[in-house]
């Protein structure tokens, strides 16, 4: 029997090499993009750290820093939030018989607290400027949120 020429193997070899080179170039390109994004993210973080450290020094004498300076004061604010969540949210839950459930509380350095709430169907957040941690009626709703 005569031998068949195996020309298909010879034709596939350059194609595989080209595909490998294209894949390698793509990987290096994407790795460079990741490095650029990482560098940009680090620059943003450094800018935020320097701007917030400047704000902390400028706001060092604010009422918030004097009032929420201890664990007891933060605990008092948390108690006010848990006991008066529906009043702080300012609207009724979606479910007629439902009630709001607190998902998270974030105290911020600028004298605000953000409450994250839900009722199983609807979720939201509200931000307040804290004046007196033990009296939620003195808190002011943040108009920007």
C-alpha cells in the first residue's frame, strides 16, 4: 500500500504557533491593563487618605467627635437606631404587616451614620447627622443621600 502524505499535520503546525503567539500577546496586554488599573486604584486610595486625614484634623473639634468618642456613646446611638428604626426610615414597609429590619450601621468620621434596612421585599439606606447619640430626635437627615 502506498503511504499517504500527511500534509494536514504540516499545515496545522504554523496555525497552532500563530494562535499561541496571539494568546500570549493577549495575556501580556491584559496583565498590563490590570497593572494600570491597580496603579490608578492605589493613587485614588492615597489621595483619599491624604484628604481624609486633613479633614480629620480640621474637624477634630466637631461635636460628633466629642460625642461619639466612646463605645458607650456608640452603643447608645445603636440602641436609638434599633428602637426607632421605622421613625428613622421615614416610610412604612412594603409589606402591610411587615416591619423594617436593620441590615447594617456605618458610623463615619464626618459625624454621620448610615443605616441600611430592608423588609424582605424592599431595601434602602438613610444617612443622618448625629447631634446627640442618645436622642435620635436631634439627628438631621442628610439631604445628599
